[in-house]
C-alpha cells in the first residue's frame, strides 16, 4: 500500500474532506489532489507531516 493509499484510507475512515486533510498538512487542496494522483512529489517535510497525522491514529 502506497502512502497515497494510506492517506485515502485515513480520510475515508475519519469521514473527512480532502480539503480538511490538506489544511492539516499545510498544502492546498489542489496540491494534495495532484500528489494523490502522482502528478507531483512532496518534499520531505510535507511527507513527515503526513506520516505524523496518519500514524498518530494507529
């Protein structure tokens, strides 16, 4: 499972909108969408924020 898949599962599990998740990691909803589709790569600090959000739930 890719990190993008983990993010989608987290968003679905918590019933949140992608816009809200994007605000949690300090990126625009458009950038989150592009990243989820594999069009852009996030820098390490953004990936660290993603990991801290989704892994805090486990």
